[in-house]
C-alpha cells in the first residue's frame, strides 16, 4: 500500500495522518467522557498507526515509474476485503436480530444487545459497510477500465476508503453505545456526518479528475451511474443531516428540521438512499460487469439513456410515498404516488436492457454461476421496482404500510438485487485482480449461488405472507363492528414467518461466508500477473 | 482511440453497434421498443388523471384540490363514522353503568364481549396476560380472589382511577418496607415470614412469636386471619394465590422492601363505554374460572 505512493504522496499522507490523530485527540479531550471519547480514541489510534507507517517509509525508495502503465488496483483489493468483512459482520447481526424477533426472551440483559441498538448496526453495516465499500471499490476498478486511464493519484483513494470505513465504524459503535440521530439510515451523529462530507468530496474530486484523464472519447454509462450516486448522495446526506450539536464536546445533536417537514426531508433522503445509494451505483456495476462477463454488447444504448434520466428525474420525487395517510398534506402524497408509478418504466428499462443483453449468451448463464448472479440480480431488480411502484399506490399502501411486507420488499431489493450484483462483480474481478483465470474454489460459487437464491426466496416469500397476514388482520372487523383480532394475535400469527425469515437469512449469510473464504483463498493464491489488455491506453504519470 | 467509430453489426440481434467501445464493451444502437414508449405514456396518462382528480400540485399559497374534492380529514371522519355506525346497535347501551341489566341481556353481551376481549388484549394483557391469569407483580383476574372487589361496578372504578396512579382519586395501597425502614428486626421478619407461610397451609398458630408480630403489624390491613381487606387492597395471605411469589425467599423480599404495585388510571385513555365493557368482561373472567 505505502510502497506504491510517491515520496510527495507519502509526505502528504503523513500530514493527513497527523491531522487525523490530532482530530481524534481533540475529540477525546473535548468530550472527556461518553461515546465521543471512544470515537476520538479510534481516530487517534488509526492516525498514529498511519503516521508511524508513513513516517518510516518517507525515506524508502520511490515506487517504480513503470507503475504508470498499469491500473491502480490496490485500493480496489482493500475495498473488496472490507466489503466482505462488513458483509459477514452486518448480515450476521441481521440474522441475530431476526432471531431476536422469534425468540425475544433471548435478549441478554445488556444494553448494547437490545434490538433497538442492533437493528441500525445491521442496516448501516449492510448498506454503508457492505454496499458502500463494494461501490467505492468497483467504481475505482470500472472507472479506470472504461476510461483506459490510471487513477489520478494514489493517495486520495486511500483517504476515501480508510475515511469511509472509519465513518462506518463510528456509526455502528455509536449505536451500540446508545447514540443515534433517530433518522432511519442516517442514524450516525453529527461529527461522523461531517467527516463523511469531507471524505465524499475527496471521492468526487478523485472521480472527476480521473474521468478528465480518460483516453476514451465517450463516458461509459456505468460512469454516469457512479457519478449520479456520488453527487446525489452528497446532496441527500448534507440536507438530511443538517443539525445543531447540543455541545461541540458531546455526541448529541438536534436536527434543524421539525415536525412534518422533518418527516418529509427524512423520507426524501430515505427513499433516495434507495435510489442513488442502492440503485444508481449498482446499476453502474451491472452496466460494466454484465457485458464483460457475458461477452455481449449492451442491448440498447438508447434504453440506457432513457432509464438513466428517467430514474434520475422521477426518483427524486417519490419519497413522500413513505408518508401516506400521515400529517403530510394530501397533495404531496399524490405527487409521491404518481411519480412512483411513472418510475416503473425507466426502472424496467434497465432490468430489460440487462436481460436482453444476455441474448446470445444464455448458455453462459446456464454454465457460469457468476453470470447467473448478475442475471438473477436483474430479475430481482425488475421484481422489486414493480413491487415498489405498486406499494406506493395509496390504497395498496394502506394495507402494506407498517407491516412486514415492507421488510420483504426491501430485502427483495437488497438481497436479490444489490447483494447478487455485488457477488457477480466480486467473482469477476477478484480472480482478475489475482492474475488468475478463476476463483480458487470454482465449485463454491455454485454453492453460494444456490444458498443466496434459496435464502432470498425463503426470506422474501415469508415476509410477503407475514405482511399481508398482518395487514388483513389489522383491518378485519367482526359482526359487532369491532376489530376481529387484537394486535397481540397478529403478533402471535407471525411466529412461523419470523422463524422462516431467520432460516432464509441464515442461508444467505452462509453463502456470504463462503464467498469471503473463497476470495481470501483466491487472493492468497495470486500470481501477480496482469493481462496485456488490462492496461491504460497510454502510460499516465501521477499528477 | 481504440475501436474508433467502427459500426459493427451484431450477429445475434442484427442491430448495429453505436461505434463506441470501452475496453471491449460495446453497445447496440437498438431503437426504443414501441412497447416501452407506450407503457411509459400510459403511466404518464394515469398520473395526469390522478392529478386532475386528487389534490396534487402546489400553487404557491395552496394546491390544486382535484375534481373529486377529497381531503384526508374527510376520509378520516368518514372512516370513523363507518366504524361508529357498525357498533351503534349495541354500544350505546354501555354508556350507562346498569351492569345487572346489561349482564342479563345475552343478545347485547354476545355482540359486546368479543369487542371487550380485543380491548382487554390490547390494553390489559400486557400486564395481566392473555386470559387475565396474571404473573409476578400483576394479580390474576381469573379467580375469586380480589384486592378491591370483583363486581362490575368496583372493577369499573378500579380501571377508571387506577391503583397508586397519578389520578387524584386513585386507589392507594402501600405495603411498608418493614426491613429496609427498620420497622422490624431481622429476627422478627424471619418469624413473621414463617407465620405467613403457615397461614397459607392452614397450620398457623396465632400464639407463636410470628403470630404476635403479625397481629401487631400486619393484621390492620391483611385482617386477623390474613384473609385480606377489600378496603385496603391488601391481598389474602391465607390462600395459595401469590402476586409476588409464595416462597420463603419471596416473602422475605416483600417484607424487606415493601410493595407498591401500580395500575394506571384509564379514564383519560378509554371511553366510559369501553371501561364498562371491560368491567363486565373482567367480572366474567372470574366467574368462568374454576
């Protein structure tokens, strides 16, 4: 990692590492007690470790100039490793909280193991830890190859990856210690949010600088999606997290939004986190790895334009469908509902484009589990976007809202679409980055595929059943004009579904664990060879 | 640039590529399928119709109200009215508290008791458990042993004002912390605990040391024979029912720290008719019990 940095970059890195250590010290000293001290200590330890490593290397020989003729893939390797670590940890916590819903009495009498603290550890861990690292790692990989250019510099990708993972660590450890902003998918407290803004700006600048160096005349569609992801997530994150700290020496902050405006801003953020974090970036992944793995051209350039601008324009409006039948004015709900309906065709255009791309490669889908991961991802993308538009219709929502149908819908998107496309991408790029033809255990990919597909189906089908059962029990009236079921009865009816959900999640987790072990075995057996075709078009000196 | 702008015809689909190429990735110049455009237009038309019919677009100071004239408040009022209409045939009877005539009217009770069961499960079962069997700290309602009385009027009063609650008319019931507050010595507590255990097995000797301590300190609330006092909320100690547990250790804990169980006042949360429903339901729970 450090050997690939130029001497100047090592010096700059040293300065950054010192700043990080100082920041940590400052946080810990200012707070004096509570979670902020722990977080300050984490930054301090990371800063000191990096300072030590960089200081020792400042007078080492500079890296070979020939590196300019290769892509810079070390950050991608690190990012993929972090992706898999977060996946195993956060999906493990997911299975844990699923089990707690079936065996609530199994909650130990320790505050940090309560459901309310563990649940955001699961969501933040999978969305940001697993999804975010996968997006950053693959974006560097795809950006370089579709631009035929090396990353603009070697230091900023490390700032992005290390900084982002520090954010994730601050977030989840904060929840365990009991600090939260109480905004779904934006629970991390103010200083973690500010830190992420800095990291995100570095990411955006690196992306733009590298794109500006491209040796290709056109910007490939995958890069549009990655850029939309980076840019819009920055806007969402900043606006939803506008908050005043109670004290600069403490973790607690108060949002500047109030009442129904707060709810609207939160769900504008919440749904666009789905759109631009969990969709746009992963469509970028799909648009690169699917044609590469299948050896087929993208079926329709025009459909990719239609779906890109359709998604970008319509998605921004739909967040209010999370607030049907609330204090939010009716007209905002109508707009959220109708834009959700109009979003269907651009979403299906992406899914259809991906599936049509496989025309002429169906024999590969049959034989190659990696390509099958991507195919299943596209199918689940189509399925869950249809379901999303359907659930956004007000009367449908009156049945589904507050039930486990929502949970099933989210997991059909995250397990079926997001995680599957990530695994397809990982199984394509890990052997390639290891200089090998295939993964160390090719048959394990097949096992992983069937564990993942079965686990997802068991999970999603049980939650559909659970949600529709709940929705119907809650609105069923008897002959005396009163509710047929008490809330308790609707909860007792959930037991078999909650057990099945735990089993489905457990299967998915087992597959993920297999993937992590397979990747680790592949990386250990790396040859260090780089194919002649996998190079920048021209040697690119570092800026 | 690699590939330049060479258009190639894809042999599988017969479409030309766009001529762009990125490290081997190409794109076909497939035209929009007519189907996609038609469905996109259909979704736009559906949306436009909804914008015309429903409240939709902001206009600065207000919004377009929609031809159907729907409002959320209107929908809510209509929904509540429909619910009230569905119950009107029997619920008005419960506004009053003539429990005797209500209880004897099986037609009304047949309609009302399923509703009362929902009310009980949603509001009471969290502490008293489904079926009212109670648990540690929460008395059973499905037996004949009452702290304050089990006739519907008394139950309605208890539900209304609560026990040790924040309501000004609350029922109050305090078991002092005999040990912690130094009212009795350790030896005395030990002796009276033995006496209480003996009470429930029917072998108590009032002349024993524990019996004398009981008569001086406990009988004022729990009664001479430990049979409880309905005016004070003190439970009977002469049966095999225990709220806080009947082992010697449980009884010692109770004597040491006292007990001040709380039941909330429900009159601000439930309508009088609901409280009357619950009172009849709870009194029937006890009657149904063996």
